[in-house]
C-alpha cells in the first residue's frame, strides 16, 4: 500500500532499462519506495541500475525477464510477479522502440515491430495488470506516451501512430477504472535526452529523464490523468493539432 504520505512503497517497471523509468524509481526510492522490480528482455543487463536504486534507498530490487512482444506470456508474467512480490502500488509502463522510419516505409516487418512493441505489447500487459490492481483494491498505472501521439508527423508517422494508439488505449483504460480504486496517468514527454535519442538533433524544449521523473512524481501527487513534459510542449502540440492538413504537409516535420 501507499504510505501515509501517498508515496508508492512498491513499483513494477515494465521496460526496466528505460532511462526515464530508472530516473523515476530512483526518485521514488529516495522518498519512500522500498520494493522495485525491473522487468526487461535482458534482466542481466540491469545490475548497475539495480545497484543505483538500492543506493537511493530501496531495500528490495530485482530484475526479471519480460518480453513486450511475447503476448501469450503476459497474463502468466503478471500473475507470477504478483504472486512472488505481493501487491504493487505502481506499475510504470516504459518500454518502447523508436524504429527506423525510412526502413519502416518499405519493410512492413519493421513497421509491425514498432507498432507491436509500442501499442500491442503495452495493451496486452496492461489488461492483466489492471485486473490484479482491481483485485487488490488499489494501484496506479503510469504509461509513458509521447508528444508524437498528438499528431503523426511525416518524418516518424509509424512511431507516432503507435504511440497515438497506446496513448488512447491508456486514456480509455483510465476511464474504465475510474472510481474503482485504480488510477491511470499518461505521460507525454517531448524530446528527452536518453540513449534512445542519442545522436539525434535535440528539439526545442528538450528535457532530461530526471526532469520527467520529477514531473511524474508531481503529477501523481496532484492526481493528474495526463501530463506534458515540459509543460510548454502541450501548447506546441495543440497548435500542431489544429494546423490545416494542406499546410501541415508543407512544414518540415
């Protein structure tokens, strides 16, 4: 259960290698979180990350195997981690791939990989997570979306459309769970300087994993259902959303 100050005591991270997710759980560990489970395709690669979370204050930090695209295993995976570690106050869904847009335009398998990871995989695992939280009577799901979900851009429409589907799914999931003890918050960062964006030219209002982590913590404290990081990207996305399509096509996006 959350402690008297409302901080999660136990967190499950799906996408345990995510720079944003790791910054978030380090922040939580420095406050009140004591149990952190990092789920990733290669749990053996998370030893250094686990050490950092323990140093921040967590007492139990373990890495477990999880494959976002192994859809048939998701129900069993969720049951196994709940049975092994007990209830989770917060589940952070943080996995995703950017993909290669140029390749995706000619290679359907590459496009499908992006869509299945970012959208189908997130939806597949979120359903059993939601039902375990309903059964325990409490919980919070934080889903890392993107500003790219607001409107697909020509330069990355495969990634953007996958995030748009994921984003809408979690908003709908939040509506379904509203009033039943389980809260969903969708996080829409702009350009974040992480290993996934290494080598790319930073966009205006670029930010850091630590800044996103701080925004997540503040959003949860305020009971938010959707947050933008940093806040100005919300207004940029709103403007982009309303640009007429003929003009939008001419923009260098």
